[in-house]
C-alpha cells in the first residue's frame, strides 16, 4: 500500500454503502486509510494493514468510538447571489404568498439587481464564505446554481464566480447552469420570451459546455416560470451539448415536468410537492432521483410531496437545503434532515442516504457520498455514535472533525 496521508481508527463507520436491508453499512471498531485524497482501505481495526502505520507528513486520528460518515452532499443550492430578502420573510410571516410577493416585484426579480450590480470579487467572497460555513457543518460537496443574472454574459460570469469560489474553499462545488425565470425585460411579448429561450439554447448552453463551466442544466418548470415546452427545448439543448439535465418541478403546479425529465434521462426532479401518479411512475421507470427540499416547503406553507407514493414506486430520495435568499436561507443540512424525518416522513436511513449516496447520484457523482475504496476521502467525525442524533438534535452542529480529500478542513 502506498504511504497513507490519513489513518482514522476507533470509528463507528456509517459507510452509506450497505445492501438493501442495511443500506447505512454500519461497521463498529473500524479504521479507514486514505492516500492521495482517496480511500484506499477500510475495515475492522484489527485488520488494519501494517502499512497504515506509515504516515510521514500525514495524520492519524483516533475517533474514540464516534460516528464517522461520508462528507455530506448538498445537491440543490442557489449558492451565488448578493443581497437578501428579509423583508419578504416578514411579509410571508404575515401571510403573503410567494406569488403575491413575486407579483409586487419581489421573489427572484428582487435578487437580480444586487447580483448584477455586485463585482465578481464580492460574489466570489460571498459564495466561498457560504460554502465554508457548510463545510464546518459537515457538507463537503455542494451543487451551486447560477440563475440570479438571467443574461447570457451575466450567467457565464456567475459560472466563473463558482469556479473561482471553489478554489477558495475546501468544499467541492458542482456548477449548474440554471434557467430560473424569464427576465422582466423579455416578458413584454411572446416573441421576446421566445428570443430569450433561443439565446439560452443557442448561445448560453453551448458556451458553458464548450468552456466546461457547468456540468448540468436546470430549469424552473412551474407556474410563473418556464412552460413545459420551453423546458423541453432548454433541456434538449443541454443533452445535445453533453450536459446533464435536472429541473425544479411541481412546487406550485404539476405541468408534466416529471414525465419530461424521465424521457430526457435527467438526474433529478426537485421539489415535487405536486406530482401525478403518472409522473411518479415515470421517475421510477427512469431512475430519476426525487430531491426533497423541506425548508422551502415549510417556509412557503405548502403541503409536502407524496412521500409514501414515491417510496412505494421505488423512487430514490435526496434531501437538500435549497439554499437561496428568498425561501430557504439555509446553509447546512441539519435542519433539512430533521424536517425530512419529521414533516416529510422519511426514515432515518432514507434521510442519511438522501444527504450522501442518493444526493451524489442526483449530481451524477460516484466518487462521493459513500465510504468505499476508491472514493474521495471526504469524512465527517461526529460528536455522537448514533446516526439518528443528527436529524434528532434539531439544527445542532455535532461535527467534531471534517476531512476533504483526506485533509482536515474543519
């Protein structure tokens, strides 16, 4: 075995790589060996290879019986923005709906001005700071969407911001190009709206793909956002240019987005408060991950997704923060995990897989979200030996130590 850079012993491993009957893959009194940023061995501590003692310049940590999990994966965030919308929170607390706030100039449109006006350096600093706070709470991989500029040049700038922020934080940022809404300047006529979709398909997506600035394209397909036909055009362009597909669907209205995502071989369908039985069957058939976003759902006072019907159909669940300035200013996964296991009715096992293995699947990643040889060496040591404690202790940060690529990050 090559010289190790990290040897972790005395662990209660939560590998999230177990069989169907025991998917969390718990292993007591275990050890992990990491070399060159990847896991090279794990198993019972008594079977630790002798070469695991060879650590020139590396680190050895005795977990003392603590729970050790994969680094958490947040597969749905709007990480890049400037400004805040605290005033909208106050309006919502008085009973205003999302649609009412948007119609009065709030919502996504209210974040366009501050984000467009912010210098790139400011956006990089804001994005890296948010990612750093997520790492301190155990999240090591975060999807990062654009969507708060809504011009071709501006959205490309936001993708560049994500790349620059990724170099300033130990977090692994996974860039997504988001077709969020049609910008106000293109809503005056059907021709103007169609011209914007043309620009997305013919300019923005090809350039983002050619410059490798994004790994996927997301579309907000819902009431007040993009229509089903527009979503089909945009995601078909993404497929043509080799980018993965995903979409916000069924948050307020079921437009048939789940069926479209299944037909296009998408990675995930996100929100899903409103979805038909046909949509559920389509997701199950195509193996599309259902991304649950309970913090936004609760803040908007929506009924939760039909978890029991999704489960019965065999649709895999992921759980994410939906970090955004308007409806879920949540940078860490502890609260979404608690809500997933209470308000949504996911089991503790489903909740954990939702922020590890299934969240990685929603990003098209096989190198994170599970502890196994060959995976990236992202590990979290928790101040507990019980996996249920993380969603049970409401919003508590039980992190003891975080490793990213085998290096201590928090």
